[in-house]
C-alpha cells in the first residue's frame, strides 16, 4: 500500500524538543489521518495542533496525564491562543478547561461558548494576528 505519510512535508521552521523538524500539514484532517496511521503502525499517540509559529498543523504527543487525544497546554494563555487561532482559521469553536495540571481544549458545539467568551477570543486574536 502506498503510504503518503512517508512523504510528509517537513517544516522549515519548527522543530521538536530533540531538534528534528516537525511534519507539516495543510489541514487538520491530513494531520489526523497521519496520527491515526502512526497509532495503527507504531502505537504512538499523537494529536494534531495548529502551530502558532508557521500556521501549519503539526502532531504532538497526547496528554500523558489523562491519556486523552489532547495536547496539554501549560498556561491558559497558550490554550486561549490556540483556540483563537483555530477559530480564526477553521471557524471551529474550542472550549478551554483546566485539567491534568494544565489546560485542555475540547470541541464546543454551536457558538454559545464563543458568544460567552467572545472577549477572550477577540483579545487573543488581537494579540496574535
Ligand atoms: Zn510550526
Ligand atoms: Zn489530560
């Protein structure tokens, strides 16, 4: 079977903590496909996230605390920025919640959460874009 994931584009700007350039995806769905593949093939637990630096999607390890397919953000600000960025580029609303000694994001149906937290989103957008 042809494996498109072996020909992933590598980031020219973003590295992991070992200094290796990260895989780079244009769309969340591509990143998720690759994460699914890595899980099946290597048992690795990865989760897509939208990169602040380059605007592409990368894969990061799942939360080591709860094991959920979520990235753990150390600060609320980081989580808010990610939510704002995903909102700005995908039109998708993510809710921020405290967990695992940090912050997680979860998909929020509808725009109620966004309306209630409009200031947070707008503030994060202003600071980043
Ligand atoms: Zn990046
Ligand atoms: Zn967790």
